[in-house]
């Protein structure tokens, strides 16, 4: 009873902290809220920072043509207040002041307090190191100096000078210090249980308003310091990472390109300088150590985990739909859950390149929903959980969420993997494992032959490189249409040499040039299939020709970058170095084009050696014998889906992949 | 001009007998003469700069240039947040470290 009461009080406290800044107003002041219309625009423009969001909303509760937008650059005095009204087409855009520094304090408090709702574990208490109280604030405050171009545009108080009179940096430092204290208290008794709440990272996205920082990166960094303290630096993971860091640092030339983070804000390097590179190397090292610490100290409760997945999935659907229906909920969702972008304002499946704000991409949202359903099916089938009628509405909500993400690949893979789960135990008794694998290979080859017969082989093998060439900066003096005709002509004639080396020398990216070389080998080894037609055919089958084509046209690494990558979460070179001319409609030219494959992301960050290390870890994990081997199917499901999505760029998707691996080894089916 | 006169009188008071305001222009040799009978007035500009006026004429000239006796306080949000964060840091430190101490005493 007492526990319930304290939980209720904590929830009440959280919501009060959350709501108060948007509610606070003086009813007796001169500035009253009025109905938002064309006449009142001037009134709102001249009374900025005086009328609260609550006042305006309550006065315009029935208006459907009002859109609330967060305005980070406002001062503290304007927090939660109207900073301006504009009319765009038929919609009134009401700007709400949300100063980044104050948002940081509020969001840090709210999300940390939410963690205290997690049940205490019965396992032995740990004593977290107090080193984090100093190291974490130093590292993460330094980000404001190292990525100053990003922060200068986000906060009116921004000041990068290191001095005791710099209240901006001191506030960030002290807030992080308080956060570390809260997390140390939390880790002491709740650490082993924390992993069971990873599903909630999909509703609490955790991206700080106006900051290039994610809450979970902070949390894992603290655990990372604890890992280094308890287990030391001398692990294989750290040694490999050190080798990569060496190449990332010493192959770097300062390049003053800037990426504003866009929808992946929170876990991306916005700057292209050595100092910001070093910051991200340290942060990702801590994050990897943090995951290692979490793995070592956790115990998974399958029943609780499934329940949390269902609750989280349903809540995303609920708040997503509420946000689409109410402009107020929409802006509050952004602030409360730490969304990267505001949620959709319609009930369409996809809009504005984001999925209801809760996911930067519909693909990763689809993967999450399909993962929940697959996890439920696996656990139900292997009798790890019992079906409860209460699960049914939540399962329906999750299925609806999956349907709304339009993620065809996730849906199809969910169906195939579910069939495999059901059939595998029955088949295993009749047919040997070897025969099953042989069958899969025969089916794949037959399917491949069918596809080759259906389409033209020449088309299948060249389409990806043809698409990439269309986006390259070929024939700069011709129009896009003329360029398209010439490239088509050369590809049809099979004369890529003239196109690349005579007409356009040095204009193709190094990736495109290399792939052209591989596709036209000087020595033809019989029966050895060329990798390019396989890649091209795969791209066609999963509808990735355009996106992968753009990636090939854009990515132009040198030798060291090819082998070791550009550094952790460093996309600047990929986005800005190679000159290209996209063959796309005018309206799409300014969009952000990510590679649309986590494998490609991994190549950008850690190069071919990074991919090899990842493959080695994956194969080792998949071939090792664990008690809950059947749960490996979850990791395979995610890895397959990650091949065609950028999920590696999203903190919560990375955590989901980690969880899918951890669950194989750490799970128990009963409650604590 | 009437508005200006009002502003001048609000900030500097009524003009002493025999003195009226005229624009000294950009004369570099112009010197404001101190008036020992004038009660000194402090004026502020929009950037928070402070100037002390020693005569009514000087005061009128500054007011004409946009200065005022009303200090425009810049809302120092960063300072307020710093105080807020400091308070939290002190409270949480006391709680956290006293708890650690208790644990060691128990041991």
C-alpha cells in the first residue's frame, strides 16, 4: 500500500514538473489570451513571452487550424509562453518558447525520476563508482564547446568560453552532476532489473530538446565508467576499439562541414573536426562498455519483458493517435518523450519522413512492432509465457501499429519467421538440421533462377550501378534529362569504360568506381558468381535500388576510410564531400538521404574491418550453444531487417538489438 | 518635441530658470558644464550602460539620445538556471554523500 502511494506521488511529481512551465501564468496581468485569428496575430506578436500555452489553448480549444511549434532559441522568461503567431496557408503557427538549457534540466529530472518507478532487484547491491560524478559532466559539457556550431543555433544563452562567469556551461555541468548522483542511487538497487525496461526506450525516445544528446547515451556512459572501474580497460572489445580509434584520429583532416543532425539528432556527430571526433570516440567507447556492464549485471524476466513490450507498443499507438488528433498533445509528446521531430498531425501511415514522432523512421517503428509480435509468438510457442486475455487488446494495438508503419519487409519477415518457429520443432524430428539447411539453399537458388528468368539478367546485374551513375555528377554541363539519356545509352551498349574513364574521369565516387571495376573483371573465373549482380538483384527485390544507388554515388572514402571508416556516428564526409547531382524531383533534392542499410552505416563508421568484426561477433553468437537457443531467431530477425534500414543510427533500435542477444543468455521465465 | 520634453522632465526634472535645451550637434569641443545645484541623476541605456549626469543640460542631451532613468533590466535566465542547478547540486550532494557515510559507519 505504502509502495503504491509513493509510486503515485512520484508520478504526480513528474507530471507537475512537466506541466507547470506550460501552465504558469498570472491571471491578473494585463495580457489575456484571445482567440487566435488574423486580427489577433498582431496582439500576440506584441505580447510575446507573457501568455502561457495553457491560456492560449484553453481559449482556442475548439480551433482545428492551430499548430503549436517549439521554439528553442527563446530565453527562460519565455519558457512555456507564446513567442509569436504566424499564418501559413490556412494554419496559424503558434510558437512556444522552450529554452534548451531549461528543457535539459526538466527532461533530465523527469526521465531520471521515471527510472525510479522500476522495481528494486533482489540481487546483491552494487556500489557504483563516484568517478562518474566528475567524468560524465566534464565529457558531456565539453560537447557544447566541441560542437559549438550546432549549439550556437539552439540556445540564446550559448557561450563556449571556459570561465567561471559562463553560467550556460556551469548550468549544464551542474545538471549533469545531479543526474549522475540520481543514476548512482538508481544503479545501486535497480541495475539488474533495468534491462527489462528497454522496451520503453521506444516511447521515451530520450532526445533532449535542442541538444545533440540522448538520455540513454548518458545513462550507458555512466555504466561504461563503472565497467571500466570493475572490469578494467584490458578487454578484447576495448583493444579492438583502440586500434580503430588510432586510425580514426590519425587519418583525420579537419573539415568544416556541418550536419544539423536532422532526424537522427542525439546520436550523431554534427561537426567534422578532430576534437568532435575524439569526443564521439570516447562517448561510443563508454556506450559499448556500458552495454557490457549492463549485460554482466542483468537478469531478464521474460514475463515482465513481454508485458513491457506490449505496454510500450500500445502506448506508442495511443499517444501517436492522440497527437495526430490534438495539437496540444502533439507538442507535449515532443517534450515529454524526447522526440526528434514533432509527431504526425494526420492519420496517414507515413508523413514528414517520421512515424508519429515516436520513431525517426517508419522502418524502425515497423521492426519494433514486428519484433514484439515475434517475441510473443516465440515465447508462447515455447511455453515461456501463458496467454492472458489482457494481452489481446495490446496485441491488436501493436498489430495496428505495424500495419500503420507500412513496413512490408518487417511484416513479411515476421510471417516467415513465425512459420519457421512453428514448423522447426516438428521438422527437426523428421529431417536432420543439415537437410533443413540444404533445403533452404535449394529454395534460395531456385528462387534466384526464377527471378533471373522473369527479369532480364543484364537488367538485374547492372541496375544498381546504373542507378548510382544517374546520381553521380556526370556531364555537369548537360541537363539531368540529357545526362540520363547518355548514361542509359552507355549502359545499354555495355561501354561503361567510356562513360567513367573518358567522358567523366574522376567524377564518380570511389565506391562507384570500385564497384564498376568489380562488375567488369579482367579475369573471369568460371562458376564463381560476381557479387555485384547479387547485390543489385537484392536491391531490386527489396526496393532499395534508388537509396543504395544514392549511397554508392555519394560515398567516396579513401583507403584508410574504406578499411576503418570515418569514425563513430560521423556522417559528414558521406553527406558533403563527394559532389553529386541527384536525379530526383526538385522537391526532394534538399532531403536527407541516409544509406538505408545498417550495413552501409557500419561501413561509413567503421569500414570493412568494422564489418568483419561485427560479422565475427554475430557468427560467434549464433553458433554458440545457449540454454535458450530458440530465442536467437529474434536477433536473426533484427539483423535481416537492419540490412535494409538505418536502425543502427537510432539509440533505441541499437538497444533492441542488444536485448535480442542478451535475452538468449540471461532470461528466466518466472517472476523475480 | 513635446514627447521629448516630457521624457526629459521625467528623467531630469524641470529645466532650471534661464536654461533651455539646444542641440550641441557634433561639436568635439563642446563641454558639459557641471551645475553644483543640480541633484545628480543616473541614466541607463538599452545595453545596461550607466552614466551620471552633472547638469540638467547634460541630462537632457542624454535623454534625447535614448537614455532613461528607468533601468531596463535584462532578464538573466542563464543566471537563474545556474542558481537553480546549484541548489539541486548542493541538496543532492548532501543527501548522497551523507548516505554513503552512513553505509561506511554501518560496516
